[in-house]
C-alpha cells in the first residue's frame, strides 16, 4: 500500500472503476487522496470510491462531481460509497 500522492502517472493508469481510500485518520489524507485521483484523471466515468474516515468527525468536503451515495458507522470508523461523475470531477 502506498500513499496515492506518491504515485506517478506511470504507476497508475486511468479508467479505474473502483478505488478504496482508507488513509490514517489523524494524517488528514482523505481529501488530498481524492483530489489526487481527480487531478491525475485516474477514474473511469461513473467510478465508485469506497472511503473510510474517523467516526468522530464529519466527512470533509469532497471534490466536485463526487456524490456520497451511502454512509454508515461501525465503532470508531465511518465509511461510505461515492459515485464519481468523471466529467464533472475533471476527468474524462
């Protein structure tokens, strides 16, 4: 597992259909990881992104075109499923 911000375009191709983002909660990496997916245009249109974040805090602002369609809590973890419209999000 590597931090997505360290990846280069040679490591990851575009058109990813599903991505799992589960960064260390205290490091504040959730939104930067999501922004990196957009900036590098790695997501397929209508991609799904599974996110995890601390149950002690609300989810931070997600990039444009990211729609949190489901959200639940289990213990200290809150998790959700995002559908990404790549055209609105800056991809495709």
